[in-house]
C-alpha cells in the first residue's frame, strides 16, 4: 500500500504537467471557462462568487495545513486544539460555501436550456469530481471533529511535503483514517483532471481581471442609444 502513495503523486504530476503543456500547445482557444453569462446572469451572479471565494478559502486552508509545520504554529502560541477548532469551523464554512456555489451552478446549468445544451460530458465529470473532493474533505473533517480531531499534520502533511522534496514516505499514509485517504485520492484525481477541463483557466492567473473596466454592452438601435440616460462607471469616461 505504501508503494501506491509513493508512486501515485508523481503519476498525477506527470499528467498535470504534460496535460497542461499539450492543452497550451494544441488548444489555446479552448483555454477558457466558456462563459455562459449571455444566456443567464441572475443565478450566475450569485453562484459564481460563492464558488470562487469558497474554493479560494478551501485552497488557502489546504496550503496552510499541508505546508506549514505544526512546530511553526506552536511557536506562535497556537495549540493543537485551537488549530483544530479553527480548521474545523473555517474549513467547514468554506466547504459549505463552495458546495452551495457548485449546487447553484449545476442547477442553473440544468434549468437553463441554452446553458444545458452547451454542457459537455467533460463538464459533468469535472463537476462530479470537484464536488466529490470537497464533500469528502468535509466528511473526513466532520467525522473526526471531537476532541482535538485527527492531526493530519503529523501524517498527511509530511507525506505531501516529501512528495515535493522527492522523498515521499508512503508508510506515513498507512495509519491515516480511510475517510482522509479517500479525500486525498479524490484530490489527486481532481489535480490530474485540471488540464483537460475548463478548470485549466485558473492557471492563467488573471490578476488584471480585478482591475479591468466594466464590459459595456451597447444596443444597435440608434433610437435606444439616444433615449438611454448616461450611467456611472467607466462608460462615462468615453
């Protein structure tokens, strides 16, 4: 079993890197979220921020938990019990926000005809794996929520850091609860799928998106343009 944990991460890394390189080389025009905002925007304006902010908090929590050793937080005066409570409450809240966002996006995709027709089998698989990874993580956390919980920073975290230093110790994963093992496997599957789904757009790091002007949609009817009152924002600067 330890061999699995020593080899599988590198299989995923190879798939991630090679898939990203292939996608960039042969599918640059497909490197997009394939926005469907023109078809429906009311639900999207609610669901999209919920999902994106939720997933960012989930990602931040994983980075802190896996790559910051417990000795560092102890030096800051944060006890294991305090860390467990912070991880439990903030992680559950971020996970719930993400799941709610995904649920609304799926509902919107299923009930809006044009959006549903544009949904591919690839999209369905992506939603399934993404939702599964988040729910399994919440399940693992909540089933070990009593007391100090399960201290994954003594097993999963060192194993994760060992993968990046090319010194993985699969034996560290042997005693990990099954719920956490399943969550890790789902997370690895999600990482492997990223280059082959619309999730690849996150690698573009669109920092300028936060500061770009509003997108202005204009009517082709001159009478409507003349009758419409001026609006605030970037439009007035023209």
